[in-house]
């Protein structure tokens, strides 16, 4: 079978003259090694010009509800059991997360103890609630005083409508693992109905979550999906690539959180009955990276693999480091030739996607944080 070269109209073929980094496709190994991360120093947030794609994300909820735990798992390579070591957050823990494209998440992890909550609602009201892009409010399903939690939520919503009426609101009904499985749905639906009735004009999107399964990834992937710029174009290009390499499914992962930010499936891929496969894969890969780190001694935040291949009788899969901020997972029908062609073409397609997920060349905030983790400011 011939090598499928990607038509120039659809996916830009690497042009040697425009990129001195790229080899002349000598071997697959060199290709893969060349998919290096191009981190550049992160400019100080003070000196950075304000850009539209900077999003202020408020993470709120009462103390012990699990806010810092989820933040550490999604953005700082913690596994669930590591979160038992976390202490209560004092005031606001601010992180500056470089994400796809120009998107920077300014993540405000707001300590939930009463004194802090009162302070956010009074002295710091304008400071905390203005220019908010997203509010993620975490409810502890085990809370013994849900009425009080609702009152606090109501006050937060009032402050948000005052200073950021255009913000998106997500409510996470968290620690679902602590509820017996046959009661989960009923309790969840009751809580959601009550919370939504206190959400004013905000259309609060609910999720049931737990740090002990993949539900956390589903919630955060959907939240991030709503925030990523250029998504239409990315999805279109993924579809073109998928058709050319005869893939059944393609997933684009953000490289440090391993959240699925975009995907495409063929007609066959759409028949896959495992509807939670994206978040399952995120969870599996994060845990795989943890294990690799433990047994190889590499830092948790390091890039631990360039390429992962899986060849089974019914399908093949590879996950490869793709652009500066992404990994690409490709599911294919079995067959060595299709597999090799697909890998080569994905490597060739990188430059097209790098253009999409990087800010303009001379911008101060190009690339991800050097560690790939949230860095405190
Ligand atoms: N069972 C269970 N425990 C969880 C879950 N998420 C977090 N926890 C535990 O809840 C405890 C408190 O978590 P934190 O993340 O520190 O809570 P917080 O909301 O940041 O609290 P403050 O910083 O005081 O506002 C930790 O011991 C976590 O291990 C979950 O989904 N299920
Ligand atoms: Mg905390």
C-alpha cells in the first residue's frame, strides 16, 4: 500500500525551508524523537499584556469539599491518594496554567473556610468576582448541612451576577464514591434540582464527580472544551487527518492534564459502545505516567513517553507526542501498513496543528509552562 501523503490543501506538509527543526523524514525513530517540546520561558504575568484568551476560573465550595484535590490531579500530576496529604487552602491559591493556543487559565482555588468565604463576599468582593470567565462550584455530597451550603452558593451567585454576569457556571456534586451506588442517581438529581433553582439567570451545568474514578476527567474535559480557542478549526483538521489516514477515531489530548480537548470519529468509530472511553483513557494515561515516573525516577511532570503503541487483533492504537501542547491518540483497523502510514502522516501533519495551538510567533507567552504544571504566581 502506498504512503498516504497529506494533500497540501488539507494538511500542510512540512516545508524544510520554513522550519530548520524538521528532518528530511529519515527514519521513524528520528521522526518521533523530533517531536520535542519547545517550551520557552514564561513571561511574568505582571509584564504580560492582557489578552482576550486569559480566563479567570474561580474554584469555590466549602472547606474540605475537594477543590484542591481535583486541581492537583488535573493540573499537577497527583494521583487520588496523594490528595490526603493536602492541607486546607489559606485564602486564595492562584495558579497560572498555560493551555492550548493563547488560552491561559488563571485558576483561583479559593479556600472554603467560613472566614475566607465571608472575606470574598465583603472586602474582596470586587477583586474576586470581577472578570470571571468560569465559576466551578464544588458541593460535597457528604455534607451534613446542605441547606447552609446552598445559602453560601446563593451568596456567591449573587456576587457573580453583580460583577461577571456573563460567566459560565459549573456545579460539581463531588465525592460521589461515598454514596452507595443504587442511591447515587436519586441523590444527585435532587441536589442538582435544588442548586439550579438557586442559580439565578446562570445556566449551571452539573456533573457528578469523584477523584477515585474517571468522572473528574469528564467534567474538566467538558469545562476546558468550552474554553479552548480555535476549536472549530482544530476539529475540522482532525477530521481531515482522520479520513486521510483511515482512522476509526482520533483524540487530541492536552499534554499536561491529559484531558481530551478535541476528537473525531469515523462512522465505524462512532459505533464504539464505550461512551466514557475518553475520560477512561485520560485516567489510564495519567496513572501510567505516574507509574513510569516511580519506576524510572523521572520527575512526575517530565515528558515520559514519545510514543505508545498497542496492536490487537481487532484494532491498533498509538499515542504520540504531537505538538507543543498536545498528544495525539489514533485508533485504526488492524494492519501494519495502515499503522505505519498513519504514524508518518501524523508526524507530517504536526506543523499544521502547531500553528493552531501556538500564539503568534513573537508573543511573550508562547508554549506551556516549563514544567507542564500549574505554576503559582
Ligand atoms: N472520598 C473522597 N474524598 C475526596 C474526594 N475528593 C477529595 N477528597 C478528600 O477530601 C479531603 C479534602 O480535600 P481538599 O481538596 O483539601 O479540600 P478543599 O476543598 O481544597 O478544602 P479547603 O482548601 O479548606 O477549601 C482530602 O483528604 C481529599 O483526599 C473524592 O472524590 N472522594
Ligand atoms: Mg483547598
